[in-house]
C-alpha cells in the first residue's frame, strides 16, 4: 500500500447535518473500477489520508466493483477484457483473494441466430437485506440477472430479457450508448423486496411490484429528444436513477434530457433541472442522493450542447447540490480546477459515503479520483494517473 | 491432443502454455478444457455458441470457425487472441 497525503482544505460552506439519523464513522473505503483494473482506497478515520490497494485485475475491464453491505466483506467485480468474454469475480475477504463465478450472467440459448450474448455486466446491486447472498446484475446488451449464492452463479431474472415489448424497447446495439446499450440503476425498495426498479439506456425506467414477475414503464413527465415519440420507451434514456435511503418513495434521475424527481405514489417525473443555471444546463451522467436527507442530491453537469461534448461546461468542473428537492441548486467547485479541465464523469463514477458530514467522491475518464469530506463544499484530488474510471463506490467494511 | 493456450487464458491453466485435451470435435475439446479448467470456455465462446470477437482457433495452423470440426488425436490446436486497440 502506498500512503497518499492530500493537502487539507477549508470548507467553503457549512455541510448539511442531520444528527437524528445514524451516520457511519471511522475510515472510508472507496472502490474504483476502471477500464484497466480496480483499485481500493482506504482512508484514516478523518478521511484525510488515503492508502491505495491495487491494481486488482490489471488489464481487465472492471465495470463495477461493489461491496455487499449485508456482510461487509464480500466484493463482486463485473469484469471482462477487450478479448475475453464477461465474468464476475468474487472475494469474501475484501479483495485479498478472488475467485471466478462458476456461471456468469448469460442469456438463454436461442434456437436460431437471434440469440443475444452478454457483452459485459455493467451494474451490480445487492438484493434486499432479507435476502442475504442474493444479487441483481444488469448487463450490456440490456439484461436482468439474479444470483442466489453470493454471485457464484447467475440466471436470467424476470421475463424482460425475452419479452417481445421489452426487446423492442431495448433496441439494438445501433441504438445504445457508444460502449453498448445497458441495463442499470437496479433499485430495491428497503420496505419490500418485491418492489423493484431498473433503467435502460435506452429503454426507459421500469417498475415491478411483484418481485420481478412483471415490469411496467414509468415514464410520465420525462422528456425525449425532440421529434421522437415520448410515449415509446425506446426513446427514453435515463442515465442514472437513485432511490433515497430514508424515503424510498422519492426517486431522483439524471436523464439524457434533464434532471428529474419522482415522489411516489405519484407517477409523474418533475424536471427539477430547470432550476439549474442556464449556462450549465441539466445534462450529465451521475446523480448522488444523501444517505439521510431525501431533499439533498448532487449532480455533475456535462456539456450537452450541439454535438454533445459531454465534458464539464466551459472547462470548469463543478458538482451541483440541491438541498430542497430540486427547487434550487448550488455550485460546488472549491478545490476543483477553475479552467481548461474538460472532464467527463460517468454515471457510476460518483457516490456518497454515509459519514457525518457526508463524503462525496467522483472519478474522471482521465483517471483522477476526487473526494470531499464536507458534502462537496471543498474538493481535493486523492489519486491521479489511473486508467479511465468507470465506477466509484463508497463502502463500509465490517 | 495438444492445445496451446494464449497468455490471457493462462490464469485458468495455472500458467501452462500448453495443455492436453480430448474430443472427437472442436466442441468436444472445448468442453473437455472447460471440465479441466472451469470457466475457460465461456471466455472464448458465448452463450449462443458463437466464437467471441478477437478470438480465433487454429487446427494445424488453419483457422477453424466450425466447432463441429472433427479432430484426430494428432491434431494440434492453437487458441489465439487478436490483441488490438489501446
């Protein structure tokens, strides 16, 4: 391990506090998945100094690296390479030793040439707390899978992988994101394991209330690119959907066409991104929710003008926070470059820990890992020169 | 028969560049390899039975795309990866 000692900075604004909720304390663990491997960053109790553990799987594409919050020690890594098929690696000792899934996510064989093949697993979500060892996976092309044995073996889940409507809404590789159409943002209602959401790029947001036996689109209020049929899920491109931990009836979404909030049992998304500064816009990839305050969420805007550079607007990176459910947004850029920083932050590459105050983390496609120990009021770089960062997850080891 | 393993797959063969496998067809040999080295086949062949992109299998120096290709014990199989890109 290599110790890293960042320069302390002073918060520009006071972080939100909510002492009525349980907050984590002690060291933080940040899991970084990149195009060329995975790294683990461990902090001291103050989240001021960081040690790096890695690379793990050097040269492998790691799309997502997730710690099981139910045991605090099982890691799953969604892996592939440019040349080998996709698989899942598992560790039950926080990455000291890894083993490969005996049956990675794979579509059912088809009788004809129309059968799809998983290109890579993109998203991993632990199932409900009452379902220990169970996981969901979302893949590219879009597929939903479930493991009952801690990620060792996987099977297609639900009807959507082969449902005629869903297959139409999923489109083809031609319709998806540049590195493949994806199923992502698999959300589990902490009050009810049968209440699920997922999103597809493209293909929209979908909900199940029967444990995945059926899903239905949840699109009302969402916009699509001008000229396309807003009623057709095919044309919807949710980039990242999050459920508020302390209010599972509230969802936030960063979409290709803006930032939205949905309060259930309502079914109409509200474009809260309209309140963002016009010169910044409300296009981006990640969205992060506060672990204890459902009114607070963060985004990291990208330039969505003309040819969609998908870089920080005007070369000046910033997170934006709302603390009132999207009525107002505040720019958070203290410590970030003030010019000529053309960053891209992918949809899985920003996260929050559960400390008090909340720590925020994001990784860039140019391989920098940034952290804030004060809810975004100030930022500092804790790692440089990494490969293209795909995903950043905060974890609480046992 | 002899099977040459490319470096990206040697994590399955405990580092061995050459292993022995048996089968009357290429599909049988791949199944035998997977029996000996669990998981190795899926990294080469997808769930629809298609050889993955960038993956080639040569029998006696000739690229073979038909997994039902009959094999003899003296045949030599080379699994090759077309490494490319950055």
